């Protein structure tokens, strides 16, 4: 299996820059997510790794070898598309064995290999069925089988679950992850669904407008967002942003916002001007003593928890609280924040201010 | 807006019973979500109400009037489809005006202008009214197609997975927006989806469909806390409910075959040892995938605790739901 290193990768389509100077490392055996909204450059990045697009500049190393200008067939990478294409006139066995047969592998070896892959995917009993009558899940498994059977160095997956029904997608996501844990193959997976990325990924690259915004483990990206874009894109509901005009002082562990003082992680830089106080919904506590007063606008029931929408003088925000806590629409309540979780941002650049919380993740400003 | 009543409706396609004896009341001003996987009969139900399909038996009343033999136009319903279908050669404004220009309605020009302006305001697309439909992003196009339904004041809005083709992020925003629009207009909506989050957060009532039958109807809280069967219990809740043999934890009294255990209803530190297979960090919540005597169990990690994969923790059920062998709920 393989380590993939991306260095200053760039792709222009005419005047349009699809990917701008991206750099990150995918370690051997990682399940690696490329996450971002439509048009952010994630699929183009994946296609460059697979060799379906040639980069305008930059390098791609597969196990130390620079491959960015090699044709796809030389790269030993398998690609699983969103719309899995199977040969309709062949049965399951022939669909899976096709890549091996076309490589000229001896028949006996093909048979052993297909049996092994069928075992991994749990599809031994449908090997002789035509692909026409298969369920969506089985079709997906066969498509995966065809990718796995070649023993490639790495797998590229372009929203392979995108077209499926919610419930089935959850099941396949778990199955894919379990499959990965058994095979430990380096996998690069493109998605626009932050939950899917958090759930399945060892590492995540968040992209926006052709740029890598942040790169790290799911928990790190969630807890220590480097930019407002990342803070907003990851998490549902996303991070609350309270806008204020003020100053942050290096070494201070509090901030003054609209006349009240709030504890924050110790700041590692100074900043002045339009600032943003970022707090995740689950770190907003309803408390009578809370410094910030807010009016309850709505509540959304989610089973274990509920999402409360609140209107304060510093802006609208959402709190995630236990669903048994009773809250009346229209009532005024106080809000407290969990100080060690707060991220402050510079509203103009969108970048997080360096603090004790995000040291090592965010460069000093 | 109007109350819609379905009485024992059935729809058969050759030998296949797509809808099997469904009765349901959609109260005036309610946001009813029909939830179920592909093939459960959700879309067929919508098409029967709109008149795009004919009933095999039963009857449908809209605002107290039986509409079985009425055409779709006579029924006065507005439908929003999964795939936005706008007229590409028209501007956003012309697209929104189109339903009001129907010859049956004879809407005066000033009313058309006012309605379009109002709806554009609600959907926050006022600044795009003079753009061509093809110049919009996917989210904007879907807002325009919802807007095209909203410019009219039909008896009921029928929506068939209107958000499912959108990006996850945009879907979240539009969900909140749609709920707000419904509440402010007092609109009656029947909304079809396979997405449980949409059902939980938007619905005043959820109808759970299974193979053409309505298996439970109630508020999201009733469906979540008091499901009538394993099938219903498995529809709501993320991560999904754990379904386990009743004797796994010595909780059996008499006749119970299976227990349903919500991931948040598992106590840690006592009971039986389970092996930690995988830890999922989702930010606001950490999920543990456990294995106990060959049964996969998902639970939620306690805050601030470390769970190395491969180690074991002791777990015990709290308030499990009990089911019979046929999947129906006992208590």
C-alpha cells in the first residue's frame, strides 16, 4: 500500500483556477476525506491523483515516486465513481474478474482472487447472478469488488454514496469503513457531506474556492477551526458567530464583547477591529446567571437533544441542550459559554486568532 | 389552506399493492412528513392526492370535498418535485409568475406583482428576480421552484423530497427556512422524505410508511419515544437504535423476544463487558462501536473520557423497549 504526498498542486482550466497550490500528505493506510461544497476543487484534486486530469503545476508522489505526469494505467490506483458502472451483459463473477482477465492473469489465479474478494465483501452467493437484477447495495459491492480485485496501491472514491437513500447510505458508510479496516488500503474519498467525512475519515482536508482551508483529524478540525469557513462548514448546526467591534490582547484570557467580559482560551496574538466570537451550539449553556441575555425564538426536537434558536443583542445563535430541558418560545434567558472551547476570528480575513486552544494548528498572526 | 383526509386509500399497480389501506388526516396548517425508505409508497401517496394517479379504492377529501373524480387542476394543490424544473428561457420573475397566469385563475396584474414580490422576499431571492433561471446556483433554483408553488394559495402543498438533490450544507439552511415559511404562512404541507433529520426537525406530525401501509402517525416525539414496532423505532434516531436479543442482558420477563436500546440509553461502568471496536469523533458527540457476544452495539461516549480501541467497557441497558418476535412493541 502507499503514501501519497501532494505538493503545491495546481490546476487551471483556461482562466479558471480549479485547484490552487494545495499541499497535504495522505499516510499509508489512511481513510482520507476531501471535503467541501460543490465547485471547491475536491473532485479535480482526486482526478489529478488518479491521473484523469494532468496538473498545471505541482507534484504528486505515490510511495516516493513522482507520478503527476504518468497515465492512469501506470499509477496502480483504482477509481470508484459516484455512478457505479457495471457491464450489464456479464454476471457478477465476470464483472469482478474482468480487470484481472484483461491484465492476462492465469485463469486459476483469477478464480482464487475473485473468491477472496467475494469473501471480503460477503457476496459469495450472488457470484453467478446477472448484475441486472441486483439491489443497489449489491451493485455497489460488485463495483467495489472490481476495484479491490486488482490489489491497487490506493483507492479513489468520488462520492460513492451520494446517490443513495439516507438509511442505506449510513449502512454502506459503515460497511466501507469496516472494509477499509480489514484491508488497510490507502483511500481518498470525496464528499460534500461533513457528517460522512467526520464519521468515516482518519483525516480530513477541507477545501473552499480551490484552496485547502484546513487539514487534520476530524476532532481537531471540529474543535480548532483555522478559518470561519471551516467552523461554519463542519458541524450541524454550525458554529455560532457573534460579531463585535473590539480588541484582543496577547496573553489575556478574556475578551470584552458589547460591554460584557467573557473568559476565552489564553490569546497568543493581538487583534483589533471587527472580531467574531465563535462558539459551538453544544457549548452554549442556558443559565439564569448568564452574562448574555437572549430571547427564545424556536426549538427543534432531535430525540436526545433539541436545538434552541435564540436572539441576543450580539446576534442570533443556536444552543444544543437536552431534550428534557423545558424551554418556552418567547421567554428571556441567560447564556453562558464553555470558555475553553471558544475561538475568536478576525472578521475581515476570516482567520482564527492564535490562542492556547489552537496552538500548533493556527500560525501566529 | 385546508384539511386533507385520506380514507382507506389503496393503489394497485398490476399485482403490486403500492398503497394498502392508508387512512390519515392532515390537519389544516400542519406540516406532515411521510417517512420511509425507497419503495414504501411515499411518492405514490403524494401523486394520489394531487390527482396524478387514480385511486384503486378509498377516498380523498380536501377541505371537506371529495376529490376522487377531480382533475389535478380542480384539486387546487401545488407540487414541488425533487428535481427543480424551471423554464430555462424565462427570468426568475417570469418563472414565479407562471402559475398565476394560468387561464383558470385570471389573476389581476397588480396581485401577480405583489404575490411574486412577497414570495421572493420570503425566499430571499428578490435580488435575482431579473436573472435568467439558468444563471442561478442549484440552491437558488430549488428555492425558485419552491417559490413557484408558494405564489399560489392552494389547499395544500405537496413536496416530494425537494431538498434531496442539494448539498448537505444548503439542505440544512433550506430546512430551517422551509419550516419558518410554513409557520409564517400557516400553510398545510405534506412532505415526503427518507431523511429522518428533515422529519424530526420540520414536522408537526410524522407518518411512517412501510410497504404501502401507514404503520404509525404522531408527533416526532411520540414516534421517537413511543414507537409501536421495531420498524418504527429504527426510523428515527442517530445513531440508530440497537436491536438485540432480549436475553442478552437478563432483562427477559415473559414473551419478550427482542429489546431496542437507544445508544444514549446504555449505562457504562456496570453490567457486561463489551469490546471497543471503533471510536468515531463527530465533534459534538463521540460514538463507540462495541461488540458484545457477537452483537454490534453503538453507544455514545461520556464526555472527557478516553476509549482506546481494543479495550473493553462494561455496559448495561437503561429503559429498553421490548418487542415480540413479530417486531411489535410489548412495552
